[in-house]
């Protein structure tokens, strides 16, 4: 086996939740994502709400610190769902919406939220789920915390 394939194989191994050939985001990985997002936001001095969805858009985990307004829990869930559904970070999508009317029209779909803080979890061309963060002090902070969470699942060299 070539060593350059090892990180992908290790990431895939973390995400497999059954003995079947199906790859899915499991509760253990969801908990790792949430804790990593919370830790990253604490580095900004912020407490947050975090949501993790699986590949079908079903919510695996919702978490909100009591210092964060309750609306942030729904915002985090919608950011995660949007990142999963569009297969891209919501910060990128929100920026595209400012200059592309077709992308801007997505804001009228009830479940989508075009604010930074949602990041898909990908392996190859597959999207295995997504994490959403809200309450971190703005879309850029939320995005940074969500990206840190996804990076925490990737094996370290």
C-alpha cells in the first residue's frame, strides 16, 4: 500500500459505523466533530451551538451551550443541512449568493441557511455528513470552528 493513501483510508475507517460496505457518519464521529467545534470556538472566547447531520440529512447530534441563544441551535442545524445538500461550505455559498442571483434564490428554500458555519464532511466524491456551528461571533468564526471540527477527524501526519 502506498503511504499517500493512508490518510484517506484512516479517515474512512473512522467514519464506518457498520461491518457492511456502507460508509456512514456514526455517533462517535459526530461527538468528535461537536467537541472539536466547541473547542475551536472557545479559542475565540465563544460558546456555540453545534449540529451534525448524516449523509441523508438526518440530525445525529445537537448541542448548545446555555450561554448561547436558543435560536442558534436551529441555525446550526440548518447550516449543517445546507452544507450537506449543496456539498459546499455555507460561507462559500453565502458569498456566491451576493453576486449570483440563481444562488441567492436558494435562501427562499425553508431548510437552507446561507450563512457561514456549515461545512460538509467529504471523502473522495462522497459527502458523509456535515457540521454546522452558530453563535461563534459571526459567519467567519462559525466557519473556522466548523472547519476545525472537520480537520479534527482527518488523521494527523
